[in-house]
C-alpha cells in the first residue's frame, strides 16, 4: 500500500480538524471509518447520495487536516481514522465528537425504498 | 436589548456547530466571548486583522449554528457564548475545544509594535 501525504501529528491544529469534522457527510464518513478501520473509500461512502467528486474533496479535506490516513491499495483507497494522533494532539476532543455523531440521526443512512441524505435528518 | 434570531437548543446539530468552530478566527472569537461574556462584537474582534464584512459573516455563522447569542444594544451588538445550551445538547464537546483553543497559539496574536487585545494571550 502506498500512503498519501498527510501532515505530521505535531503540526496538526485545531481549527482545520474541526472544519474537517464540521460537515454532515464528513462526520458520517469519519464515524464509519472509526467503526470500520482500513475500509475502502467506496465502502465507507456506500449509500451516501453524494457525487464522487464531492466525496474526493471530502476525503482530501479530512486527510489534509490530519483526521484520516489514506493509502492506495491497488485500485482501492483505504481509509484509517488517525485516532491515536488526534487523541495525543487534542486530548479529549475526538471521543465526545464520535459519541455525539453516533447519537445523532445519521446523515445519509439509507432509508427503506429510497436512499437519501436528507430524509432522516431532523 | 433586542436579541437576534437564533435556533432553539433542541434543534442544534453537531456538524454546523463544529463548522462554526472550525475556523481560526471564529475559534478565537468564541474563546474571547467565553472569557468575556456580554462583550461587544467590536471589542471581541479587537486586534484581529479581519475585514468588517468577514467578521459579520463569522458572527452570523456562529449565531445560526447556535454557538453564540447576539443582541442589539443601541449601536452595539453584544455576544454571549451559548455555553449552557451547547453543554446540554452536546455534553462533553465544548470544554475540550475551549481548553485546546486556549492552549494553541492564538490567531490574531499581535506582532511586536502593534498593540492588541490579545497581547496577554498565549
């Protein structure tokens, strides 16, 4: 696997990390990546009604902020939440966010009949 | 004082709150608003090298996300961090963010020779 460039842990700053998490689709992708380490971009985005180019942009924003690692694995790109780096750099930040994201109605969770990003969002 | 419209606590969602906090200037304004409740927009923005129109936009984003309350007080606009609402709606979220923001080098920290409100901020 070939890892894509990412910022070193000690260079991470808070605002870009919050920005990377401050979008419903990105928050859902992070939640899924946390639950399913090493999964592929396409598997993690399954059922989200988001254009591929938008998804690529989301992954890039999260990688550049230091939230995820991305590695090229043949035709796939594998994602890993940088939980360890984030917890060391920003103690106490990630856990409540993941917990709160988990507790909210999920963005893009497929609903019966028609997968939609907005149907189950209050 | 005339309060400007803001979302009710029970309608707040996580992603817009993280987005509102996910900008270095907004994070610094929130940090200052937390330290100085009821202060005015202009006092809180003192020393930040940001155009007025950009600042207005920052305040609006934070108000609409539910991060701050804003009230018109004569010619001033007074800001209050919605700490109570945020803590009840998103337990465990705000404290680490404020603590981490406090610990980071501040956006808008003055350069030598130029007086600023943030002189005594790390």
